[in-house]
């Protein structure tokens, strides 16, 4: 089982390293999201430089690369704490992709994908939380921070067995948003495009 877990961690990192935003933008002839807008290769920045359909495609692919390794490991009876490590590996791949000079995104969508195997109810709560905060504040980063902060609480209520893996993911995502937190406090953080209505 230890060998299986290690293999799944490697697979999760490599899958996470496939940057959907960069690849989709290349295919469509759009600017590199690492050098345009917020310089973050994620769905929100793709929305800034393109349209809802393109951003939704990136979002779906980013979620999928978090869901696939964790769901696979779940069906292979990997322990809950190890599932959390596999999820973190997928997010680290997105943040520091080996295929793209270790310049990646914030991994919010990928983190959501790693949590979806816990249950659709949790996914619904997380999506509603993100959409509500984003709608009210127009800050994608704040929506992400609030959502991942509440994720362990939601999981404690729904499936407490997975609280520790959720805490690991939440801490990772919040740390990745440290610069956004500073800008939010200073009032200099960029808002989401008005396309989000």
C-alpha cells in the first residue's frame, strides 16, 4: 500500500502540472496567462483575457486534474490522510508545474476537485460559497480564501473522517494567497471582470 500511495502522489503531481490555462490559451491563440492580466494561469485570469466559455473550459480541466487522482486513490482504498497528501500533490503540481518552469497558479479549482470525491453535497456548498463571495465582493481571491477556510467546517459536519486532509489543503491554498491577502488589506487587489454577473 505504501508503494501504491507513493505512485499515486507522483501521478497526482504530474497530472496537476498540466496547466489547463496555458494550454487552452495556446490552442486558441490567446496571450500567455502568466504574462497577461493578473499573471496567474487560472480560470479567473483566463476570463479576464477571453470569455466565459474559455474560462469554464479551464475551470473544468483544473477541477478534473484534482478529482481524478483522489477519486482513483479512494477506490483503491488509500487511507484518508494519504488521500489528503495525494490531493496536496495535485495542487502543488498546479502551483509549481514541472512542465512549465514551475510557474503555476493558485490551485483553487484543483483543490475543489480533490474535495469533490467526498460528496456532491460538499461540492455544492463550496461552489455556492465561492459564487456568493465573488458576487458580493468581485474579489476572486477573497472568494477562494473564504471558501477554503470554510471547507474543513463543512467536511466536519458532512464527513469528519476527512477533516485533516481538508485542513492540509486549506492551509496550502491560503499560504499560496498570501500576496493576495496583503493586497486585499491594502485595497489594491484586482477585481473580477464585470463579465461575472
